[in-house]
């Protein structure tokens, strides 16, 4: 891979006007149109990667290209070098960062240069410089500064590229071979809201072609088997969902998508590539554990660890580990550490954390690179902290805007690891950890090159992360350092409070189901807590809205029937029973408690106190409860209302209470008097009629008797 430096030159017929050079990180503006063009210096290779003998030939090659629009005479490419090796990594960092001429290596010789009498406009020329360590005066093990410079007319510097050479001659005491663990993350942002709905369709592009996740799959295919991978199970889960037809939420509604062959292939590639590699599953959806600890959302972390392990073992490989956590940005405080270490009962807890070096600095400055492993105390016991080396980690993800940074990164990686091995006072191997940023956009060529190089450097031993353990003696560290700015980067209460409400309702859907299985919305809620939503609040809130709608739709499938306020139920008498029916449209059996309370106790009383329980089968079955009620003597007739509240068997309200209207007829004690009086009158009339009929019969008998006597 090449290294390019753009050199801006002002054109004039005499070439006496100042020529302005740019570094890879700066751009200099001028007032002439000609200055928009320039001379390009390219360093294409440095071989070998490091030298071991004083007579070994070092070959540095490259090209120059004239894009100024006019011929450029009198060009020279020369090598600047120094016989003084860097004494520490800080000095090397300062050299590479500085762009002033004062810090350039001072040695230049005519035999370490190449002249070009003239370079025509638009033309390119190759250059090559060959030197040996002896000729460059390299004398001992270590890293040395060099720079390739372009001059015009022998004095005007048009641009410089700084880099490093590593010299590793045989020494009486062989440098210690430090253990190096390289961690590569496969972490993305969630793309699904609830399990059935994707919030966007970006994942498909990332999994195929030149997508970021496709690049990671290509890297995995050639990575040594002792490199450790951190994989977010939510990413595997989202990709798996795309292997079947799926739906994407758009502004016009749900858009149906066919099964994605790219997702199927990506999952197959990852399973094959990582079959023999150590893999650690992040908690599901990579939740913002620090935010959960600080916002009182503690229960989600343990569930995320549990679900993450289940999904990763199901979708990737059976021996995925969950005991090592890599928090967002590699930063946590004691609250988050305690939350991770406690985990969830019955689930393997976190015993190791991978941290940023700023999160666990050494107590006082040291002149050497400290061992990567140390021990932290948590409420659940000791936790091993693994501190990633910031400088080495940066070499795996160079600035993509800097052309040709691959070569510089590779040379720096070799030099830095050699310097660590040569640091004074080291008598035993130390541990080093490399961990690029968690949602990096890798360059497969660079990563593969660095991994290959790391595997053959004699002062390094590539090892899995699990083999890194605290040394017997280690420098004291200052403890977890978590700043106010770190706290501001977390997901805040303004975002998480609505997520908590959704989580509470989602848990009710589990609590009301007979047997209380895990909630079908656990994964969806965890996706809402992902650390990926830091600085993406708009997308996160949109996803929260989708999940909330799905949860509410599920809750509505358990309903009280006949709750129409225009159709009151009648209590025909002073007391009686009112049937209340609950319908279950879910496929699963539910156990629901029904609590009925009167809103008009002066008119109507509910004749029981404790909630009554119903067990209702699924798929549209109903359960009916006969609720005894009593109209009061003073209330008279009219309408009264009662609240019907469904509850889980744990006594938690399920949804909002439903108001039912009960119509009372007013049949109280006075009604009984009236009825009794009516009965009395009716009986009196009957007796009178009977007596009258008897009297009439007596008169008729007397008349017949008199008639008989007369005859």
C-alpha cells in the first residue's frame, strides 16, 4: 500500500515563487489557481520490515508525480536518517506528530538520494534508495527515525514523509518475548425495533460488497486462530432475521422485504471463519451498562448477559464465552463494574473487563509500558481488568482521510512493539492488549498485514485474551477514573425514562402468561438500551416508539368484553350478580386477577374485597366472573359505575382500569312494603268474593225451601 503526500506549488516561469508543501493532515490555500495542483510523493514499500544484520540491505521505494501543470526541473528524493534511536515511546510519538523541519533527522548523504533533472507535467518517475544499517549508523536494538524528502534545486524542500526503521541485531541477552492479545470487535447498532420489525434497512448493505461487516468477515477468514473476537449477539440475531422475509418500518408504513441471501452468506462465513477462534459475546445489543447503573435500570444488564450467551451459542458456535465484558468506549466506574460482576442468578457473571488505558491509568508516570492485566475489587469479588494499549490499538485503524497510512501504521507497529521489548528494566515477558474502537471501520489489507507481521516478530508471542492474567508484581494503578465528561456521554434519563416505561409494560406481558416465561420483548427492550444510541437520540426515540406500539398491541389482546358505556348492565333488585368477561386473543394461556371497585359506594357496593382469579385459554377464549353487587337503601335507582382492573398474579396492574356502568332499579325496603300492601288488598278482595258467593248460595237454598213448603 502506498503513502501519498500532496505538495502544493505556485507556478511561475522562473520557478522562484515560494512553493508551499502540505502534510497529510493539512491543506494550505493560496490565491493562485495554479496552487490547486501539486507534486505527489509516494512511498510504496520498505523492505525488509525490520533488519537483523549490519550488512542487510534496506530498500525504500516509491514514486513522484508532477501534477503542477508545468515541468519541474532539478528534483531530488533523499533519505534523512539518524544514528540515535528513540529512548522511549513518547519521543517516537512526538517525532511522528511534529511537522516542523527542526525535528527531522539530520544526516543526509549523496549516496542516499536520487536525482531527476526534469519531470514533465503529468509525468511520474520511480525512485529507490538502498542502504544498510551500517551505512545508516544503526548500532543497537531499537527504533530509529528516517524521513523521505523531496528537494528542488538542491535546497527548496517540497515535502517530507516521516517513518521508522527497526533494527534488531543479535544481542547477548535476548529481548523478552512479550505476550500480545489482539481483540477484534464485530459490534454494530441494532437495526430491529421489536422482533418483527426492522427500523431501517441499512444492515443489508453493511453485510455485502464493500460494507463494513463484509470487511470483517473477510478479515476473519485469514486471521490467526489465537486472535480473540468480540461479537454482539444482537447483530447475529438481526442478520438471522433477514434470512427469512422481513418487514421494514418506513414513513409510508411497513415495507415487505424478501429473504436476504447476503445475510445468509455472511452468517455462514462468520461461523466457518470463527469455528476455531476464541469468541466472546457482548451482552445482548451491547447495552450502555454505565447508564443502566446510574439510571436505576439494573435488571437489564443480567438479562443482556444471559440472552447474549444464548443467541451467540445458537447462531455462531457453542463455546462462546460471556465472562469478559468490554464496556462502551472501554470506560466504566465502580457502579457499572458491580452491576457486571453481579450479573444474574444462575448465569455466569463477568469476571474480566477490557478497558481503555485512560480509565485505569498508572498511579504515577513510569518510563516503561506497564503490564496489561491488573485486579479490581467489586461487590461480587475480584475482577481482572485488561487494559488496552492506546498507541498499538491506533495502528489497527489509521485515519482513513490520510492517504497511504497503511505503510506508516505497519512501520509504527513494528517499531513500537520492538521498543516495548527493549525498555530498560524488563527481565520477564509482559502482557499487551490491542483493541481497536468497538465500532471500527477496518481496512482488511492493513489488518491482515499487521496480524501477519505480529505473528512473526521475534519479540512478540500472539496469544488469546483469556491467557492474559495479572502478573505477580505490577505497577500501582490509580483506580477507575470516570470523568464528568464520560458521564455526559452516557444515555441520559430523558431518553431512558420512556424506555423504562416500555420495559415495565413488556414485563407485564410475561407476568400475565401462565408459567411466566421470559418476555417476548426482552430482546427489543435491550436493543433500546444499546450504547450505539449515544449521540443518536432521534433514531433511538423512533425505535422506542415502534417497540411501545408493539407492546401495547399485545397488551390489548387481553380485554374486558362488553365495556361499552352506552350499554349499561342492570342490577335487577337490591342485590344480585353482574357477569364480567375477559377475552384472551393471545395464543398462550393467561392467569389474570380481576379487581372490581365501586366508584359510587353511596349507591352501589361490590360485595367482595379480594381480586378473583381467572385462568383463560388462548386463541380467543373467554373467562367470566360473577361479581356480587348490592344497591344501597339510600341510593335510589339510577346508574352507578365500577372500575374493573386486570392484574397479574403478582398483583401488578395490567393496563388501565375499565369503567362499567351498572343500572340499579331502586327495589329497596319501601318497595317491599308496597308489594306487601298490594298482596293484602288482593287477598281481601278474594275473601270478600268467597263470602259473597257463600251468601248467595244460602239465599238460593232458603228460597227453594219456602217454595217447597207452600206446595
